[in-house]
C-alpha cells in the first residue's frame, strides 16, 4: 500500500512526443497558473462549499480514487454533487439521476464541482489539460496501446470532456453504465490516446480555451432556460 492508503500500481514510463514540455515546462505552467487562480478560485469555492453543506447532508468535498500519472492511483477532489454513498449504487451518472443534489445539478452543468482540483494541480496529481482520470475499474483494463494514457498527467479537461460535455444525456436513464461502456468509453479512450501521443503547448492552449467557451455556452443556455421558465 502507498502512504495514502491506496493500492500500489506498477510503475511504467513510456516515450512522449514532447517529453521536456510534458514533464518540465507544462508542470511549471500548471503550478503557476493554479497559484494565480487560487485566490479568485477560493472566492468562488467558499460560497459553493456553504451551498453544498446546506443543500444536503454529508461532506463538502468528495474524494474519489482514480488512475493517475505513471499508473499511480490518487484521490481527485470535487465538490460533492450527489447524495452520500451514491458511488456505491453505480459509477455512472444517468440522465435525470435522482442521486444528484439540487446544488449538484447546477455545479455539474457549469463544471463548478471541479474547482477543488486546483489543489490536485498544485500537488502534482493533475494538470489543467490532460486525459480525464478514470476509475481504476477501467484503467486496469487498458490495452498496451491505451497505456500511453498514463504517460501524461490527467487533466481537468481534454478533448473527450468537450465532445461528451452532455454525457448524461447520451447514457440516458436505462442502464447508464452499460451505455457508457458501449457508446462512450471506446471513443473516449481513442481521444485520450490521440492526446497522449500528440501533447503540445498549442494543443493544450486550444483545448483550455475551447473548454472555457463551452462552459460559458452552457451558462448562457441555463440563463435562457430560466428566462423561458
């Protein structure tokens, strides 16, 4: 067992298309940007934490185990957006999932539940841009080709996050786990492999700004829906 009480995973380090950028430059940029965003981030996180606390019983922060850099498990931080022990009744969020709290519905749609991952970035567990960290159930099933996903730090956003920004709509309400594994996971893994093999600063910058535009677009959609209601 590791010092965090997580299972030890085999260490594997494969080639990268831009190793110096990936291991050094990107890590420095991530750390500096996370520091810059920490103060405005805390201004947002404090009222969100209070909202989570008042909205439903349970901890404010949800710590979930995910497959990480060099195949080492880590705990990803999120604002809790579901009822306590929701992960024990299924690992995939369905459309109109009753386990999602009122605060959680808003936070998940605007990706506000991901804000605590600034601390994951400062710790070195994550990057702003990189393959979204997946459940160990799935990372332990990666093929040799897919193992390159673990060559780079997982991120808050990547191409698959943008493509599947409305994932719960796709998996539907009937058997969401099976739908996720059949309709989404293969393409997500393909996009993750594609990213790992072509990681670069221009690619990361493009995905970063595309994600911001997507979030603002979702915020605009919510405002229009509220106005129509």
